[in-house]
C-alpha cells in the first residue's frame, strides 16, 4: 500500500454543542494547580443508553467525557458549599445527609446519573471558544433507569519481569 499524507481536511472540534446532557459521574477529585490553587474536578461520561431519547445531545456525544471544575472563593480561599449542594441534589443525595470527609463525598457521587447543561462560551476579548458549566447547571436526571455500558478497560501487557529477582540478573 502506498499513499501520501494529507492533513488539510482534518477537523477537530472538541467542543460539546450547547445542550442538556444525561451523564454519569465517574470521578470526583480534589487537586491543586502547579501554582497551588486548589480545585475540585467532577468528571462525567455522556450516557450511551439514551441515543434514541436524546439524539441531538447524548446521541451525538455518547461515551465522551466532560469535567466540571469547582474553584474556591478568591477572597476567602474556601469552596462554596452552596455550589456543591446543586451537585448533591442532582445526584439524588437525600436531604440531611452528613458528609464528613472528601472520601465520603466521592462515594456519594460516583456512578450517579445527573443532567448537565453545557454552554458554549466565546470571551468578549476574542479568546478561544470553549464549553462552560456552572454549579446550577446540574439537575436531576430525567432517566433514572441507567442502562449505560462502560467501555472495557484495555488489558495491560503482561509483566515480563514478574518473578525475576536481583540474583537472576547478570549485572
């Protein structure tokens, strides 16, 4: 086979079209930027069981991942608990549930279905167009019976060094 590479027709559009997406929370992580600013990221996957019910959103974006970031208040440095309440309510966490640690928070949210409104935002200064979400963009799912099938993780390569000790090495 012989051919010449030609990239002029390649298109990349990583943006989600604006709309309401049914998703499943896959990970909640507390981390910090290289400069030390803490944040909470909520990673979600677009449900693949709603292609027919939501052809313009889930049908076109199923299995894609989106991450919502929550940043602390610039003045206080604290996270706004009110912002997290939108996520808890959307995930169906019962009113009055006590959460005593970040680990508990993660356990409460992971694998829960939510509906998320994703916007497309172009800065007035002409910056790069991007997706944006706010805490109040989270809502309860309209499809509580989840039939989403997660992609199987690729099997890792066998550990070729398994069972080898230092005495087995020639150096």
